[in-house]
C-alpha cells in the first residue's frame, strides 16, 4: 500500500513537471508575437498622431538607431529577461519537488533513483542552455533564449540578427554543446 502511494506521488510529480515545461514552452512563443504586435501598434499610433510624411526627420539616439528601434530593443530585452525568469521559476519549483522526494525517508529506492536522475538531467540542461546563450551572445552578438527539451533545441534570437552566417554559427554552437543533430534545432527570430 505504501509503495503504491509513493509511486503515485512520483508519477504525479513527473506529470506536473512535464506539464510545467509544456506550459512554459507554450506561453513563451506567443509572448514574443504579442509583444511584437503591441510594439508595432504603439509605433503606428505614434506615427499616425504625428502626421509623419516621407522624408520627415527622426530623432537619433546613436548612429543607425532611431527612437522606434530603441523602443523595440527595450521590448525585446524585457521579453528575454521575463522569459528567463519564468523558466527559472518553473525549474526551481520542479527541483524543489524532486529534492523533496530524494530527502523523504519514506521514498522508495526506485523513486529516489528516478528523482536523482531527473535532477542531474535538469542540471545538465540548465548548464547547456546557459553556455549556449553566452556563446551566442559572444559569437553572433545577439540576445537569445535557448530551450532544451526532450532531445530538441529551440533558439529564440532578437530581430535582425539572423542571416545565413549567423544561422550556421547558431547551429554549430548548439550541436557542439548538446550533440543534437541539426534537424532537432529550431531557430526563431523574435519579431517586434
């Protein structure tokens, strides 16, 4: 009876972890699109209110960056930081649940082994995602969000950072860090 309760608890936690990863992944992609839509609507409303005409002067913050571009970059930066925070929160909760199983003296050896394996796997994914994001920042020069899940890699990069060279560099970095084949790597450019 006790063994079945432990197995049921472990199965419930594994399902909850899977649901949390799915929800996190599901809500990350639409946020990029809604942020892009909101930003585009604000820009078009601002332009419509100004009575802008072809050839009108635009304020420039630095060379090649206009106020509209700076606002879009701020939206992208905010998106990436919020997505990374959400990802970390979900993982912290999952790790806490797994650690509870490991520390519980009533847990079966099989449950402890499965929970330990899940913690190790999650730790490896966290480290790989961080390494890939840092390498992309250094080599490609863009802000990114990397999600490794079930043998697949999704890389979200900021708008304007993808060209033929950067796609090859991104795939090369992900392959070297994870060992995944290139068909398991999906690169998405955030639109804003």
